C-alpha cells in the first residue's frame, strides 16, 4: 500500500504534467497545422501538374527535370538570394553587434535608444518597402535630393532602373529591417556575462578591443553562432520585402527564390498558376536551405574542435 504522501506527490505530478501539456498544446497544434500540413501538401503535388482547378495528374519527375534543364530564371533567383544574403549579413551582423556593445553601457536614458533602435524590427515588411520606395524614388526621393544638395551627384539616380542599384536598395532595406532583433539577442548575451569576469579582465590590464576579442566575444560565442544561423536562414527565405519594394523589377532581375516560387503558386506577374511546379521548386529550395544549415553547423563544430585542440 502506497504511503499517503506518495499518492499526493504522484497526483501532483500528474496535474503538473497535464497543465504542461495544455500549455504547449496550442503551440503544438499551430506548429503541426502551419508546418507539417504544408509540407505534406507540397510533397503531394510536387510530382503532378496541378494548377489549383483541374484534377492533379501524376507527372513523375517532370517538374524537377524542368527546373534543372529548362528554367534558368529559377537559378538566377537562387543566385540573387545568396548574393543578397551574403552582402547584407556582412553589414547587418557587425552593425547589430556594435550597437549592442554601445547599448550595453550603463548610461542614463539608454533605454530610450534601445527601444528606438529596435523599432524597425516590429514594422511590417510592406511598410518598410513603401518607406524605401519613397526614399529612393528616382526624381523626388529624399536620397537623391540629399545627394544632389551636397553635390555628390548631378542628376537623379534611377535606383530601381538597374539590377545593381535595386539590389543595393534591397540590401539596405533588409539590414534596416533585421538589425534590431539581432542587436537585442547580442545585448542579452552581453548582459549574461558575469560582472566578475569583466572586473578580473580590467585588473589584468585587458581593455578596449583586447578585452572585446579576448573575453567578450568568446563568452557570447554560443549565442553568436545561433544568431548568425538564424540570420542566414532568414535572409535566404526573404520574400515579403522584395515583393513590396521591387517585386522582382527591373525585368525580373531582382527576383529571389521565394518570390519566384510565390508567383508560380498564385499566378502573379503574368504567370499561370502552376502549383505542382512551384511545389517542386519549393522542395529544391528546402533541400538547399538544409544543406546550407548542415554546412554551417559542421563548420562551427570543426572550429570549436580546432580551438579545443
């Protein structure tokens, strides 16, 4: 016969477990509904010619063959995605880390600057696209006006008239949109460093850049690794900002993988609705993202192993 205290303890554990399950159930249902169901949907139609209206006919590997042999525009969009992600992260991550270090100072009123600098992260991509399209407008945009005022340019620049200029504007807008959330992650990492370590470093004569690269950066390395991985994956999945700012213009030269797939899914920009073909491209893009993640994780493990040795 169980002791009454054991019975009460077991009953309490069951109630705690039930409460925990009920708390995570909404998230779990949402995760299944918005993650696994779309994956099953894509797997179902990637091997068909489904267009959303007529019956789906099995076509085997035809969609994948079309991607690899007859659609250079998809690969150009993938190259654009990688290029945009690489160059924007070169600016975004150092900027976020620098701002986090500056905002980690114990200065009166620093909270105001933390909130202000974080604000772009909570603005929708549609609004950001509208803001930057107005700022970089060809003839009456503020950027052209400022550059002409200081004498850096003679005539207005058509920022969205060439691929290079349009990609530059996309990169600037994307950095402005995303640096805030990375800044907050870095700030939390910096604030998690024990104060005793900083005091010991100062007593040993470590200060400035020496202290940052020798102590601060190694201490936040695990969080830095996670932040960089999320930033890479998020950059490779960029879609809404491109649609709201350039929509692939000029002439589809600024299409990224997600916008290209999106337009086949919903028949945008004069394309026919080809859900089967878009599903096949989605699978290929998912495999590419998985490979990037795998390479990054293995690369960071090798670096850690080399440091330990």
